[in-house]
C-alpha cells in the first residue's frame, strides 16, 4: 500500500480542488454509454488519458451496476479487469481503484496493484472487509438500497440523508472492527442507487451533512439518469448537467467526484476552486 492512495485531506481547510476519479468501465452494458472498452488495450489507453487529463485516481469496473442489471460471473469479471488493473497500476502506482462487489475480484485486483476498493454494496460482506484490511487498502463504502436488480423498485426513506448517514455509520463501525484503517475509509451516498430523482437532488443539496461521519466524501453524478430527468437529455448528451452536478457536489463538500468526462470536469473544478479560494 502506497501513501499516495491514502484518502485525501477533507474538511473546510482543504488546500487543493476536489479530486477527480476517472471511470473506466470494461463492460459491454454500462448505463453511461461508455461500455466500448471491451478490449484491454482500449481500456488501458483510456485510463492513461484520464490520468494525463488530471484525474487523481482511476476506477476500473467489470460489472454493470445500472438499475435492473444482472450479475456477471466472477470469472468473467476477473477476465475483464485484471489486465487493465495490472497495466495501469504499473504506470500510476497507488492511484488505481477496483469497482467490485465480489471479494475474490477485489483480492485479485489488489494483488495486481490496485490500492482502493470501491464497493457499491457498502462492505456488507465480512469477507470483503477482511480482504481490504489484510491488504491495508483504502475503501469507498457506498450506500445502496437493495441490489442493482431491485434498488429502483419504489425506494422509500423516512429522511433520505439521515437514513444514509445512519446506514454508513454502521458500515464504518463494522469496517473498523474488522481491522480496516479508519484513515483509509471513504463514504459515498450512492446517487442513483435506490433513490428517486428528488432523493438525489436532496442528497446533493444536503451533502455537507455527510461530513458528520468524519470521512472523505466521494460522489458519482456523471451521466446519471436524474440529469436526464431534469434536462430531457440522453445519456450521451449529459456533459453540461454532469459538470453542474459535480460543481454542486464539490461546493457542498465532496472530496472526490467520479467522472467519465475527465478533462472537462477537472477544468471546471480547478477554475471554481481557484476563484472560491481567492488564491
């Protein structure tokens, strides 16, 4: 585990703009329309370009988690991601994240050079928590209601932000009890994962409340369906909405935003940070 993968400093005195985590989906069925990276070389090249454009991290996923998606066999997910993880980690050590819910895939990716596990299931698996702890890896604990196949079936909350915070508190406690370094834990409210459009908007508006968890906050808004619901734009035509949502997330406390369109997102965040910081 390298120091460079330690979660970013967070809080009101952050001395750098919100970081960008590039998204590389090695899948044929990603919701975002970027599932073109079905060969290893193209995925690696895309990841390199994201780093060159200013991404702090790159997150590699081999299983679509779009609403109603079916699970991918473990062997298939491994075959999609391992070569990409290995090659990108060799070029940018300590900067590669594996996006997976499967402990075996996480373990293999960490052995191949990844240093961050992005688990959209929120570390529900004790095996996953053990693997992260044994590798000394960083982890993103995301909130998801149910699972991809069911998460959008009439999601209901008493108070969406409070409910997410309480859920994540429990997951953080479980992670720390199982030996994961508290300084290597990040949280993600899970925009679009078991939430309505109104839920997503409220989460972004009240994102500052997530700081009560004392962990860096990661937010993924890029190309998501709530942007289409607001704008009427198709998934391949949501750049403006994605940047706007990322800017709101950053201004409300996000430490890292995940993005498909890295150059544009990095540029927008750097300009906004420079202006707001007065430096």
